[in-house]
C-alpha cells in the first residue's frame, strides 16, 4: 500500500486528509468523531476574541444541477460563536487524546499587534500543532476589518504574519482569499512575513440565488439577504489554478501548500496533490456525506498510487506543475481531430447541433433507413473538443492527436511583432 503519511510544514499526520476550518470542526464532539473516522487532521473552526460573534438563522444557500445536490454551497456563517475558553479547553483535550493527528487552530482577531500577541500564547498552551491565519472570510468579518479585508491587502498580510511568527513557536499557515486579482500578491506577502505555509482557497464572494417570492438574495434572513462565501465542487477549477500559480512561482518555491476547494473524492485529491498541494482540506463533501467519506478517499488514493507506482505522497506532489505553463508556451503546431465511434453512437445528434450552431460546422449529418449517422469532416475540424464534451456516451467521441512537425510557441511566431527569427 502507498504510504500516505504526511509531514506538512513540520506537522505530522497519518494521511493528508484534513477537515477545513468550518462547521464540521466547531467543537470537541465533531472533531473527536472525525478522528475516529480516520481523518488525518483538522483545522479547528476559527477562534476570535470574547465576547463571541452572533451567527444567523438561516446560514446556507445551495446550488444543485440536473438532480445533483450541493454542486455549490454558499454560507453566511461567521467564526466560532462559542466562548474562547470553551474552545481552548476542548482543543487541549482532543490533542491529548489524539497525539498522532494534526490539530491546527484557525485564528482571526482585529488587525492590532496586541490582539494577536494576546491570543497566541493561549492557543500555544493547548499543544496544538500550528495555527492558520484566516485572511479569507468574505462576509461578516470583512465588515469588521478582518478576514478578506486583511487578505486583500498584501501589506496587511505580511504585517500580521510577521507579528505571529515573532510571538509563537507554532508553524504559521496563512489562509489566502481568492477574492483578489492576482493570488501571487498576498501569497508572496505571506512568505515575506515568514509564513511556514499557505492554504487556499477560502470561499468566493457570491450570491447563490434570489428568492423570487421574498425578492431577496438567499439564504433569506428576516426578509433580507447578503453575499456569502461560495465553496463545494463548483470551485475546484478556481482552486486548482490558484494553487498551480503559487506552486510554479519562483518566489514561492518550496513553500508548503494546503489545498482547499471542492475536494470530494480520491481523484480530486490526486489532482490537488499533482498541482502542488502537500495536504488536503475538505469541508463541503464532509457536510454532504458525513465523516466516513474519508475512508473512500484514503482507499481510492492509495489504490491509484499503487497502480501508478507512487510509493509516497512526495512522489506525486507537484508532478503536474512543470507542465502548467502560460498560454504562450503551448505548441501551436499541436493538433487533434475528433473521431466518432459509430458502434457506440446513439444518434442523439448533440455533437452535430453543438458544432453546427456554435463551432466550426465540422460534423456531417446523414439520415439512413434506420438511424441518423454523424461523421467528422476532418478538413474543417479544429480539435476544439466541444463535441466530445457534449456527447452523453463516455468515449464515444475521442480526440486523436495528429503527427507533429516540430514546435512553435507564440513568442517565436511571425504574428508576434517582437518575434526574433530563429
């Protein structure tokens, strides 16, 4: 079996699967059950000052698609609404009982050095393995000049990170907000402040939908709504891109990355690891299916790694990063052509409709005595993949690479006015 043991920023855990800071990690009861189910670590729901915040009812909005629930989840919940002393006592008990699991404490206090200096020793005394600075919450806390209000300003990210590094022995993980134009700016600021690792992505600002009876954004609270934080499977592509941006950045080279954002199964996990993640944080999938989902994730990832010959997580982590390049480094001579498996084709015509109406008119349609027949017009096909994506039958339409005569990238193409001929 593949070795899934993890050492992330000096923090050890038996596997890379951690529960993210969120409702599932809000109290001792939840975290204890999560560890019993097999989770390698948790990030305790964000702690703040006393008196605690007040959370609302209701708190969640959900997006479904074609019968599938929770493709996306929107929440307007704030940080922990339980007293700081209660959380601290529970963290201490849990860490004592599960010394082999990673226990990270998420923190958020006002952007004042004395506030951070006051809370750090309280958390350190619990025996927790590290802290995660929540610079990402896009609602509620940002209105109080915390969360994303800090994470969107690189100077603040660097400043608070430095305060924490100067006042605690614990590894400092900086949780980045995706609600920025360039993720590298706050990431580099975190590194400049001495961060031991970064985690991303936090939730994305969103309005999940509008209640057309109440005429208010959902979830509706007393007849009104607000924007919230969006997460779940739908944000996975955004998370992978931002993680890859950091993993390939020379300035960020070598910094551990904890991947967050729509991880729901072993395949998602493998993709996040390949793009540079060293640990994996999960929230929505656990809220949807329960803590036992980690068993499938562990078994699936381990079995796949065995099949591929990856003995340790280090063999997999970052394997796709060198192939993640800017557009202008792609080979402009590479070409694929669509191919339709006539035995598998059910004659639905979706490929023809998509190509005829919205693409390159590269599929012909013929009516025979018993069925409709579709074929690719190779001289018109540009290899855009649209037909393969709309086809309802797996592997009925495949994209076949054509012989390549050398390589041509945009910096060396004659259409580039700055081109220097070879």
